[in-house]
């Protein structure tokens, strides 16, 4: 039973445009959400996170939005750059539960020059 | 890098042989994790540790065991490797609940 879902395996956008990556979760106990970026042959690297007490967190070109009622979060990248081409993983954890990050399957983003 | 070293980085082994992967950290983080990454499955948690000698199972723990005798080292053992355990294995460290930092990965091939 997949608790964190990334329903789009891939996304292709033009350089300079907005990239929107989506993530849904089913476990209402999740209260901390993260995005990781992964390049081939490297480990995932932390990108941005958001706590359930917020609905938006911004860091430069990256913004994460959280809609708790819909159990949905999204990552916006504006403007997209070719160097952003990577696999993006959504992850979630639950305070007071086990200290485990549960990951989605990932979305491969390709930013075309 | 967050002070995580995985060894070996690549390994080819035969079905039925035992294999041990090592994760070493220099950050003194309490939590350590082993994940595997497979096409179509993303990152799946195998085992994790919340302190020396304190470990627990993840979602795909069958066929794997772990040990943590020191804060800095977390070992993943495949008792008898199978072809289904061919994968890329990632170790991660963290303070718990918030972001975890990943190693570079170990590519394991079981033939």
C-alpha cells in the first residue's frame, strides 16, 4: 500500500518555464514533507521541506505548497533550468511515529534548453 | 558531502553467497537508514537504526539483516544473496524526522 504517491513518472518543460511536480499522500499522520533531487549515479540530495503547520515554503527558485485537506503537496521550480533535470522524490514522515522517511517513486524532470 | 561513506561502491556476487555493505558516518547522527532503489519503486526502506544496537525493520526487510555496534557504522548483510536483491543501495543518516543525508550508493549485482 503506497503511502506517498507521485503519479507522474516524467515531466518535460522548456527552460525558463515553470515546473510543477505533484505528490499525494494517504497517511493523515504525516506532518513533515520533503523533496529530494537525484542525479544519475549519485545519492539523493535534500532540496526543500515543509511542516504541516505551514502551507508554503520558499527557497529561491523552489517553492513547496501543502494542501492538508487534499493530502497533496507540490514543488514549483521557477524558472526551470537545464541543470534542474533530475529525478525528484517526495518524502513524508510522522512525528511521534517511527522516525522513517517514506518516499514516493519519483518523477523524472527534463528541462529542455 | 554530509560525511557518509558507503563501501564497496560496486559489487558483483553470486547467488547464495553472503554480502555485507558498510555505511560509515562522521557526523555523529543518531539515525541511520538503509534504502534500496529500483526502477518503478523509488526508494524503499530496508532497515533503520535509532541508536547503537537499536534497529528496526522497514518495508522490504526480508532477506536482510543489520547491525550497529558503533554510532558511526551501520552494516547491511544479505545472508544469502538472490537475484531479486540486485539493486542500488543507499545509506542515509539523520537526526530523526527531518531531512536525511544520503551516501553515494552501492551498486550490487547478484548473478
